[in-house]
C-alpha cells in the first residue's frame, strides 16, 4: 500500500485523505491540533509544527512514505524539503522557497510574450511606490499571501496610505511586510487555471471563470466551469500558463493560476503552487470533467501517474455562488435551491447577508450546481 504525507491540516487535508481512501493509499497528515480534521477523513494524524521539517522527515522515513503533497502556500516549501530528503518527486527546494512570491514570479515571466504582466513594483514603504512608474488605478497586495487577503484597488494618491496599511496588516506579527503594487487590469474576464505538473510537463485540467466584486478588494463571489472561451482563446491560455509554469520553475505538483483575459491577451494575476480552494478543485473539477484531480496529485507524487489524457474528460458544467450582501439578488434562489436537480450542495450559514471582504468558504452561504447544461442559476435569474 502506497503512503502519502499530507503537509498541513484543514479542509484540503481532508480532501487528500478521502482521495487516499479512493486510491487504496494510506494517508498521513502533519499539522498542529488546530488543523486537525475528522478522524474518518484521513488514516493517521501526526501532531507536529509543520515548520519542524526534519521532524517530519524523520517520521516519514519511519513510516516509509511514497509521496508528499501540500495543502496551502505555507506548506509548499516544506513539501519540497521533505520530498527531497526522502528522494521523492517534488520541486527544487530553492524554487519552492520563493514560488509564492508574487514579485519574483512576475520577474520570471516578464520576457514572455504569451503570458503578460502589467507594470509592477515591490515596496517596503510608500515611497517605493511613489518613485515607480506604476500608474493609477493600481492594486496593492501582500507579496506572498493568498485568499485575496490584504488586497485593495487604489484609484488615487489619497487612497494609497490606507491601502498600504491594509496590506501590511495582513502579515503575521514579526514579519517584515513586503507589498507588490501592480497596474490594475480593468475589464476582461478573470479566470483561474487548474493544472498538474509531472516531471516538468504541465497539463491544464480545467479553466474556471470567476465572478469578482471588483474594487476595492476584488473578492471572489462565484466560480464557473468551464470558462466560456473560444477554442482559440482556450488554447492561448493553455500555452501561456504552461510557459509561465516553466518560467517559475514548477516541475511537479498542483497549481492554481489566476489570470485575466483582456482583448484576447492573457495576463498573469498570480501563481498558487497548491490546489485551488473555494471548492474549485473539489468538487467542481470532478463535477465538470469526471477527473479526480485531488487523487491525481497524490498519484503523481508517488510516481503512479505519468501523464493525463484530457481528451477523455467529460464535458459538464459546475459552479459555485456565494450568497452574501454583494449577491443579495441570489437569495430567493438560494432559499429553495436544495429542491432543484442541479443543486449539488447548499451551505446555509445565516439569513443575514453580510459583505464579503475576503474569501472564507466554510463560514459563508453558498450553493454548488452541477448540470449537463450551462449555468442553471443564470437561467433562473433571466426568468425573474
């Protein structure tokens, strides 16, 4: 029986644990108690600080682990370190240590012609932004955090100080804030690209269209698969993102790449070298393609999966809508959606619709659809 080390706890650890059950693998996850998941989800829990890398390596050697997978941005460099020490498939440690750095990744792709970047600058203080050529409107982000944390669109100088402080306050205490200021990409379609890399070969599994709240915090309000793109643009995205993954040095494992398509050109928002959250990788990808993407990451980590045949995928539609203050028009559909054939899951938290300022899947109202036809919720909205 193959054994998988899952670095980090929480929801993604439970998804990997369940995938191990489907594959006949034995799952071991490493986390502190606050990341512990239901015992039925994963076979073995090892209570340990994930930053104790050598401690994890020691346990993995005793167990006889065959593959290592990450759950979050924080666990990416640790996963690479453990895999390298065990002689398993993974990414170079030097790459993994910097692969969550948005500024570094933009530098890596700046000469690409099929994956473009807006103007950008790394900033330790506001003066660094003032002295740059990044125009307004611009968007400020923590250089290495995900989940839309600390993000603000800045339209004029008067908004700059507040946005910089908002981004800086997203860092843990004791961490020197480093902010990236980017030219804000207006218009177009925002998407995420779900991929798995195996020994330097990149396979695009799915492209997800995103509903965004736009400025000031660009919170994601919905996800839809597949993104409604022409074959020409789809192929352009595949080519551009694949070039980008090679440029940043990603050899193995999952990536959730955020892009924007404007006037037929593909622009990078950011790379996230881990599975996509917000139910995008589970269950949406499997609902829309029939492909077990979480299981495939585990199989690839053990060497059991050498290639992926995207031509064998099913062609269905899946998606998620958050039901919050910004999407109050969905409330009537949400209230009774569990009666609809297309409703795969309803997550009811509260009747009081609050404004979503950062992604928080577990504590937010949402509904997930799965259908042979295009977005059934949109069809209902058109009838209202």
